[in-house]
C-alpha cells in the first residue's frame, strides 16, 4: 500500500517507520500523521528558543542536560552558543523517536 501521508512529514521519518506505515491502512496512516504533526517539534522553533530563551533541552526531554545548562549559565556562555548548532540534530532525533513511539502505540491499539 502506498504512503498516504504528506511528503513533508514522510521525509522526517526513519525508514523503519515508513516501512511499517506502508503496511497499514489509509485510516491508520492518517491517524499517525495527525498525531505526529501534533507532537513533533519544529527545528526553527527550537533553534529560536535556544537563542532567545534556552529551554529547548527541557522541551526535547533532556531534563538533566537542561538543569546542567541552567546551573552552569550555559557553560559560561560557550555551551549556550554551541547549543544553537546542536539543537537541529536533537530535534531530528526527538522527532524520529516520537515517530517510532506513535507507530508502536498505533500497532498496539489496532490489535
């Protein structure tokens, strides 16, 4: 079955999720798309937060790193700047993990 999700979303998904989606009904694919769109983080938004109000680590589930970041004042400024460049990769990893989690939940619900 072909993928019925938006190409923009499909490009963000790991191969294993794309394969599992292709084996699902159109209804389940659209449910996945809706849930992923609702929960996924935007790279641009997270980078903007990293620059102007550095709470992106907490929003990406990296609470320990976020606390360390705050306690060290962003590594005396060095970590603060480095975080601007690390954030896009962290958002990509977060969204990929989210896709796998949503896929697992949909498979469990459909049994």
